[in-house]
């Protein structure tokens, strides 16, 4: 799974000469592909609902496959359903350069989260073919399965299996809210391949993504150069009290799990605020039981999400929360339980690749800035086994995981232009 000679190996002068010519992708074609993919699994408010391993996911995969094969690429699929579309290089035995992200969406997702990175990878290959460019290294465009983790937790599941941080058996046994098993659903939609996850080698991987935050737009920058990802911990908590009639139970005699949820929500906020601007924290998914208008909450099950790009800060927040939460609940007559259900440490992306992105943006005349990704991405796991980097483009008002998510065609193209030039330098041009 590691690179044969490192992402920083010498690049022929032909590559340097070629990239200095400000090569660009076909922005209109990329945008048309995004709009065509968005027709599959439409949402109810202009976005998409193409959750992993649904029929809509399978349909989106087939469309992507057809486009790639029309561009002369050859597909392989591993046992996690990860799709690998290969554009051959002049030296096929060299480790390929990968471009990857995901096609699955949130239940109320936008048209660009993940999808932009996959289809921009396809557009890179299409543009290379149009321009008659040949690279030493093969280029592989990847659709990683179940990045979102909405239907089957955790997020970034299949890239995690590829990187060896999640076992395939554990992933296969994950169940959705209806009790359907990941492994069974993968087979049902016809995307369970034969290749063992992690067997293939990666010279370097690029992931292009919308920012999912407001910084680039607010700063008026075209390109985000992601130096680090945020580490995270998801803590699933259960506060248990006693379900009683809301009208006949005296206030002093209540064991209200809902009150515990409220106080722990405030605790999470206070802890994250202590570490500004280097951390965030919130409670997201919440289930309460029995969830009746006239019954005091008996049990609250919820997930705390702490994130920071600094590991000591992240660990400090977890430690403080787990030290204080039980006492808060005990004072209310409630019990408290917690377990980690999702985690990864903050990744630092490859400096050689970062510099190639910076140089490409400068040559193309695009404004840029270094940023930290506030969300988890497949690149965070692949970074454990190969040199990896991320490029980001702005999104309107920083809105994502929402059907109103929006970017402009110009933003999409500029990031893809940088991606094209950086990939060409890394894959090493031998003929143009």
C-alpha cells in the first residue's frame, strides 16, 4: 500500500515545462457531469439522497463506470465496493497516482460533497486524453464506499478498511436503522468485488473537495490548501433516568434524562470554547425514549462530536468530558454510560504534495490559502499508508450536508485545474 519511491521523487523537465503552460480542464464538461449525476437520487429540496448501498448508490456507480470506460479506463472493485478506474501510464509497473473521494451522500445532501472530487478525477483523465498527454505513472480515479457513514457507521468506512484501521469483518457486520447488514447490502446492489482491500499500491493520493465551511468564501480565496485534517472522537452516550407522568410527578422527585442531555450539551459547548480557535464540539444525533408528550424522558442516547487538528487538545477535551459527565448525571438521579464509536487522530498531509498544489495555483493565477479541514475525509485514512493531500474550493455560506449546498462553476473548475497540474507533475509527463 506504500509508494514505490515517495511522492517527492524527481520529475522530468517535460512535466515542469508542460505545467507552466497553465493547462486547464474543460469546466463546462465537469459541470455537466455534476448536474447529470445529481439527477440520480434526487432529494426533496434540490439536493441529493444517494445513501451508501442503496439502489440509487448503485445507479450512480454505474453511470460513473460508464463515463470512465468511455474515457478508456479499466475498472477494478474490491471487497468493500471501492471502485478503482485506471488510466494506464507509460510504465504500468510503477505505483499509480490516485484521485479519490466519494459518490454517496447524506439523506439530505448536496450535489457536490464528495461527488466533485470523484468527477474532477474523471475530468482530469478526460483532459489528459484530449491533450494527448502521456504520463509515466498510471492514474487511478477512486470512489470510496460509505464515506458519509450515515446509513452504516462509522464514516470513511471503506477507506478505513483499506488502510487497515477498521476490520473488514467489523464493517460487514454493521447494520442500518432497519437492521440490514452492510455486507448483505453490498452484495445486493452488485458492488462486492473480489480484490482484497489494501492490496494495491499507491504512489500518492489527491482528494479534491468542497470546503464545507465559510473560510475560503469569506477570505475571497479560490483554492484551499489543506495542511491538516481535524482528528475527531465520536462518543455515544446514554443517560438513563425514570419515565414518569409529566403532570403528576413532583419536580423534586424527577429523574429526568432529558435534563441530563441538556446539561451535557452545555458541558460540551463549554469545553470546546476553552480551546478556541483550535477545537469544536457539539452533540449531534439524539434519540430520546419513550419520546411521548406526557412522559418524562426515561433515556437519552446521543453522540458527542469533538474535533481538533491538535491531538493533545482533542485528548484533553475527551478527558474533561468523561470526568465531568457522570457527576452531572448522578446529581440528577440519572446514570451515565459512554463509548467511543468513531475516532481518528489529526492527519498532517504530505509537504511535497502541498508545495506542488501551491505552485500550481500560483502558475494558474488563482488565489490560495492554507486551511485545516473541519470534516473527516477518506484522505485522512489513506494518509496512513501513502503520501496524501487535499485541495478545497469554496462553497456558498459554508453550507454543506444540506440540500441547499452550492458552489459556482468557476470554483469547481479552478480547483480541478490545480488538481490537473499537480497530478501531472506527480504522475510525471513523458509525452505531450
